[in-house]
C-alpha cells in the first residue's frame, strides 16, 4: 500500500510556494501582470487541485495581459481614427526632439484644422462628421512618409511631425494636403467639399517642448484662417508680437462699453424715387484711448473671435434704439428714420438675441418699422431651420430684416423665398463696375427685377459716382447708400443733415 504522504510536498516547500503565489496574485491586482506564477515544477507531486489552479491562473494572466495591452493602446490612441492621441503625440515629439538635439537636422510640426467643420455635423449629422474625420486621417496618411508621425488632437484638429524635413519642405507637403481637399468627401450619400487651414512651426532649440510647438503652430494656423482659410502659414516671431498685440487689444475692448469708448456713426439710405433719406445704418467705432478712432475692420473680427461681439452688439443695439427714439420725437410721422443695426453670426446665434431686441424696443418705445436688423447672405443659409425661427421671431417684433452684402455668397433669390426678409442690399462689388461692365449691369438689373418680383426692396451699397446713381434710378432700384450721397455721420451731426434731406430732392 502506498504511503499516503508521498504525493504531498513538504510543509516548507508548500508554504513557500503558496506565499510566492499569493504575492504574485497581489501584484496582478496592482497591474503587474508581467510577474509570472511561481514554478510548480519545483514542488514534487502537487495535488491535482493545485495543478488545475495553477493552469487556470496562468490562463487568466494571459487574458488580463491582453486586456491591459488593449487598454494601453486605447489610452494612447484616438478611438475614431486609430491615430495617436495628444498624449501619445507629445511623447513622439519629445523623442524626435531628443534625436534632433543629439544628431542635428531639421524637423517641422504641422497643425491642421478643418474650416467650418461644425456645418457638416449640423447639416448632415454626427455620423457624417465622424466619417469626414476618418477620411481626413486617411488622406493625411497617404501624403506622409513612413517615418512621419501623425495624431488627432481632438475635435477636427490633426497634428503632423515631419522628422528630417525643414519648413520649406513641410510647406510643400502642406500645399499638397490642401490641394487634396479639393476632391469632395463622400459622406453618408452626400458629396461635400471641405477646406482646411494649416500652421507650421520648426522644431528649434528654444521650441523643443510639444506644448510650445503646438502653440506656435496654433498661432500660425489662425493667421492662415484670418488670411482667407484653405491655406498654410509658417510661424514667425512677428506673429507672436501680433498675437500679444491682439490680446492687449481684446483686453481693452472688453472694457470699452463700460468706459464709454464706443461710438455710433450713421450712414443714411436715400430713396431713389424721392431723393429723401429713408433710414440710417448704425456703424460702430471705437475711440481707443491710445490708438484714436478705430473703424470696425480694426476690431470687429477680434470681437467675433473672442466672443466680445455679444456685449459690443448689445451696446450698439441699445444706443441705436435710443437714437431712433430721439429722432422719432423730432420728425413726423413716426417712426421718423428707422435705424438698422448689423448683427454678426455669433450675435445672431446667441440665445438671448431676440429677448435683447424685444427689451430695447420696449424700453425706448420704438414702434414697428423703427428698428432694422441686417444679417449677411452667408448667415442666412447657415443652420436654415434655426435661422428661419430667429428671423420670424424678430420680424414678429416689428423689426425690418435686411440681407446685407447680397451677391457675394452662394444663395439665390428663389432660395431666399423661404426666409422672412424685407430688404436685399446689393454688395458694392457689383455696383462698382455697372457703368463700364456689361456683366455687372446684367446682374444688377436682374437682381432688382427678381427682388421686386419677390416683394423685396432692393438697396445698392457703395454708390460713389453720378453714373452709378443714374443707372440705378433708371433700373428702378429702391434706395442707395454710399460716399457720393453721404459718409457715415456722428450723432451730433445728424439733426442738421436730416432736416436738409427731409424734403423731396430734385435729383
């Protein structure tokens, strides 16, 4: 009869083995899955239960290792595109910078941002937006060499690191990438053309840190966007100076309404039938304490970028409403001279705009037709359902709705039929050449005729010559504004001017 103790390991061996096993399992709970199980072969004749436990634990370790590897990959990669994410890209940049410091050479970082990406999500849905990002990743990958690094940083931003390539070579690649975007993207049954802007920055001894390189690329990328989008720009030190200057200007603009530095000038609109002033367009100016009187072009774009356009727009609306109420008391019949206020895209989509207009009308007792809202043609076709709702609510308040700069966008008169608008303002680029270009004359006459067919008033902007004025009057254009008729006037000059033009003209 066999000795029952011969299949049992010695007490010391068994305790040592179990202690080692316990320590390894405790390490696994801390993520130390590379620690192997203690070797059971050193223990003679382990009971079958412990052999099965050992095998089961080893199998579990392999599964957990695979899950840990997948998790690590998930932490380092963007799940939508499979590209390295920001954290992984930063480590790749540090490695490249270290090699550059040891061996010299050139490296360049690129930052790509899609232009107006939100329109794809808004109009075609998130599925289309996701597919666009995946296709962009594929196009970028096809333009790069095997050793280059690429990442999706988040949203619609992609970063590239071209090791061994200077700014000149990287700019050539950037231009090829931008050219590839002229091929439409196929998104959930739609062919969509999307552009991008790219900022570049050289990896230099003072710019080895990934965060600093991305900051420089970001500065250059916004220069590209402000230059018209769908282009690339390389970082220069002067851009930093300009950026700091814009930051200082933004800080000053933040306090401009409270410091009473904003001014409104008013440009009259003239009836081409009677020659009388029929309304005023309010144009904001900024009396900067050190830079003097600034025209809108010097700060409105900055206000848009920073969101300051909302408080600035609120000030403009209140001031214009106050001036309209004052003029209403001076001129009969009411509403006197309607005042039109320009509303930017960011203002228009601000949820408080309609309530702000309603409050201004109520505060100053402005009757229907006393206040006008001017929006651009491109804004009209941005988020159409939302635009129609906002315009309808504004019109219900009694405001006049004008489409400004008409003709430079991509809409058509027949398409505009669904919008609650009252006035089309022909962009000055069409008016400029009507006296000497047949094409311009044909376009302007057609817009006037079709506008009238749709029940809209048509206003010509930028009238600067007698010939332009005569042609527009002959074609039946309703009204005009421009330097030939009057420059924008400060408020303290309005009364005398309006009294002069409150009678029919013999022009």
